[in-house]
């Protein structure tokens, strides 16, 4: 079936193939960047925020949402591979 979405023909878009190894490489590069940023954030929050309840709640939510997003991305990559 052929559908046109704006200027793009969906049949021609379906022929684009991205190798899974490339997707995994991008995922791991972004994961390393994320870990560096997370270490900086957690250090800053612990060093300057102390035991402030808002800081504790924010860092907990940050980590929980991060785990969910990274887990979802990992599952998606496993299914694609």
C-alpha cells in the first residue's frame, strides 16, 4: 500500500534499513553521556542540597524515570535486533 504523508511516500521510507549494531552503538554512547551527567547531578544535589526533602524527592524521581526510559529503550533494541 502506498500512502503519502506530507512530502513523503511511506513505501519509500519503509526501505530505509539501519543496522542494529549502529543503533546499539548510539545507545551505548548516549548511556555513557547519561551516566556522566547523572554522576554530576547526584554529586551536586548531595553536596549542595543536603537532606532537603525536595532534593531527595527530585533525585529519586530522576533515577526512577531514568531506569524506566533506559529499560524501555533496551527492550526496544533487543526486539529490533
